[in-house]
C-alpha cells in the first residue's frame, strides 16, 4: 500500500517521524521568516541555516 517509504529505504514509522520533523522545522522557519520580514534585524540567517540543516539531514537519512 505505502510504497514511498520502502522506495527511500525507510520503515513507515521512520518515514512518519522524519516527515513530522520536517513539517515542524518548516513551520518554525516560516514563522521566523515572517518575523524577519517585519523586523529584518531578527533571524537574519535562519532561513539559509535551515536550508543547510535540512539538506545535510536529507543526505544522511534513508537510502545511502
């Protein structure tokens, strides 16, 4: 039924946890970007830092 987790070498639970983590991280980054838009001196590098962090984590999860 769920082929995608298997295709990325993860169990359903591993995929579920990682997807929830990504959702949380993106939501947090979105709020920080909104605050940064209003007050540019806050969260100056948060968006780029988040992109780098997610990129590194994507390299280390699932199929290697």
